[in-house]
C-alpha cells in the first residue's frame, strides 16, 4: 500500500521493533 507522510513514522516503527 502507499504511505505519504506515514513513511516517516513507519520507518521509525520498524526501527522500534528492531
């Protein structure tokens, strides 16, 4: 799916899971 400004929060979320 697409994510405009959500990409920023999405990347941070993945980093948090790491």
